[in-house]
């Protein structure tokens, strides 16, 4: 399977933090094609993560953290992928549930982020 060059998601209230969570962060479905967009994370350590720098259309840089919350396998309850550290980005662009976020990766491995407000 080839790696995905882009992924899109309609944001939920949970993604944007509108449900009262302390930090906005996009839930990443456990789908091989979607996960292929991100760097591989080891499953042998608890909650592995990778920081990724995205550039928006204004050329501003944003650091998001791709995390595999796998603590269910280490005595906890979570087993999910998330892209976290997005609160400032969502607030800066006034993004809300229902808006669409699209992430791109070019052939050189540089990441960009764009959005469409609904």
C-alpha cells in the first residue's frame, strides 16, 4: 500500500475542544490508509509520539503531536491515535465543529495544513 499524501476530516466538537476538553486534538481513525499519512509509531512503548511541523496558507508554522495513546496495553484504558497540540491553531483560525481540516505531505516530507469553514 502506498502512503497517503493527504487526509481530510470534518472536525467534531471533541476534535476542537468545544465539548469542554482541556486540549483540542483531532482523533485519527485506525484506518491503514489514514495512518500511512503519519510516521510510524512503535507499539512497544507507552504512548509513543512524534512532533510534526505544519505550515498553513499564511506561512505560519504549527507543531502538532501525533500520538498513539496505547496505555490500554500498559494497564490503562485508552487505545487511540490523536493529533494533539492544535488548540492555538483552531483558535487562531476560529475553527469549529463542522469545519473541514486537510493535511498534506509533499514528496520531501514537508507538511501543510488547510481548512474550510462551513
